[in-house]
C-alpha cells in the first residue's frame, strides 16, 4: 500500500485525495470539482488504478480568460495495493467527489469500475 500512498503524494497540487482502509476494502476519495459520473472513467489495468476525468467549464459570453489555471482534465495511474482487486470495485461521484471502493482479495489483472451518481 505504500506505493499507492506515495503516488497520491505525487498528484498535482490542485488534486486532493484521501486513502482509507478497512479489514475488507480500501476507499480512495478524490476531489474532482465539476466532474460527474458521465465524465469520469476508472478501471484497473495491469495492477494500476487508471482514473480519467474531465469537467465542463462555463464561460459567460461577456468574459474572456485573463489567466486559466483550473485544469479541465485529470489522467492519472496509481498503483493498486497488492491485496486489492478491481473485481467487485464500486465507484460513485457526488458533488465532484469520486469515491472508489476496492475490495481486498487476490488482485485481478483488469476490471472496469462503474461510476454512479450518489
């Protein structure tokens, strides 16, 4: 699990994430302001959690950007804890907060994680 913890520290400064653990699962919580279940994709592939997210930014017609620092995309790969699996994983997005529940068991080489509105 230390590889995942270390990888979370390497996320861009604007991305905030928490990692929680119980006897049965890990819970990865990632703040993705403006993201919805339709704009987030998460899956497990080759022992890694792959998260791709985007958000729409509305720009009022009377304004133009002077400075733009809020990223519209997140594309990150994080190491899967060795005792976690993508099989049976669940994900939700609620108010731009992604929660991925990763059951503990023998790691599966690949699995898609469904993302639902909470």
